[in-house]
């Protein structure tokens, strides 16, 4: 007996990497799984049905239930079609994992409108599309769970990823809003920042021996180790909602969320000059450093 027996889950971007591991783990826990994957390249071009089909074959070979879906999360009708496939094939939907993503990394002053729009469309708009498609069904049955993949690139920051960082921080906000709006219906929503050795690692530039070594260590991180945490969040017995987590190897993190850290008040109001003279020096000790996620997570994965 699995923790997800009788449940139906939709996992986007489930043909490879972290999504594949999640689909397999949810199936191992008893869920019927819609394995969505467009099969596009890392930058979002093309399509290939075989990755999703291979995951479906693995699940069925292990005695589970699964179907493949090749719609794009960036398309509103496609998102509704994949939810419809879950309902038509398995009769319900209980869990959505928004994992699909692409990368078009480039320094901000060189980024094109197409680079920005494509990444936002898949990550942020795609997460909205799929979550929104499932929402009426979650509301009607009075239950359901979302897990949305965010990233330390958005929560902390990284070079050359203005599009990706904006999308991933937006997903954290989207997840919190869903948790607030859907709580009355018994629906949970959480965000997870995974760190694992997937093909997205290949897009990270590495010039120095230290950077090259760090990427090699990242490539060694098994993406399947993210899956148990996602399954735990989606298990019917979980009550966790509205949180942002991280997962790396055997490490799990709970991230803080934005709250005021300093205040300044003037009964006479503020002028431009007084803000420069008084407020900025007062706030400066609490300013967030201009660091990257690699600098914040400076220790080796445990």
C-alpha cells in the first residue's frame, strides 16, 4: 500500500531529470501519473515524444498506471488538455507538479525579448496555466496539492539569468497566492527549489578550475533524490502549505520569505535629502549582499 493509492498526479516536464524521478516516485507510492513532456531541447525548440513514453513504460513495467502527454504548458488549451487527459483516463486529479522548464541564459544587457518571453512563458505562465486548469476540480472535490519548482536563481540570484530568475521568483509568489486563495477548499500549494545533476547544469558557464569543479559536483547529484520530498508534500496526510523549500542531495531547506527587516519613521515626513542622509545609512547594515546562489550555498552537498 502506497501513500498515494487512489490518487492521480500530473507531472510536467517528467520525461527527464527531476520530473522523471518525481513521476516514478509518485507511481511507486500508488498514484496514477500523467507524464507530461513536450520533449523540447533545453532552450525550448523542437519536440520528442519518446522521453515521456519511456517513463510511462517504466511505470507500467513496475505495475503502475500512467499515460503520456505531449502538450506544451505554455499553451492555455494544452494545459487544460493534459488535465482533461487525467480526468478522462483516471477519473480525477489530485496532484500537480509544475516542473517543466527551459533555459536561455545570457547576460541582461544582451538578452533579447524572445529570450525573456520564452522562459517566462514556460516557467511562470506555464505554471499558472496548469495550476489553473486543475483548480476547479480541486475545488469541487475539496482537496488537492500543488508543488511548483522554483530556484535559488530567483530566491537568491545568479549571473546571466534575468529571465529565469524573474520566472522562478514569480513562481514562489504564485505558489503563495494559490495557497492563500485555495486554502478554504482544502487545497495546498508549496514551492521547491531543487539542486540536482540535470541537463540544465550544462548551461551554466564555467571558466575557472573552481567553477568547473563545482559543476562536476553538481552533475553528480542524483535528480531522483528530490522525488521523496515532493511526494511527501503531495501525500494526502500532509497539511503543509504556503512554504518554500529547497532540496539538495540529502539536505532539505526551509527558506525564509520576505518580511521587513528595518523600519524608519519621521513625524515630519521624508525629503530626498533626509532619506540620503539618514535612512540609507540606517538601513545599510541590513542590506542583502549582491551574492549568487553558489556563494550562499558554499558548502559541499551532504
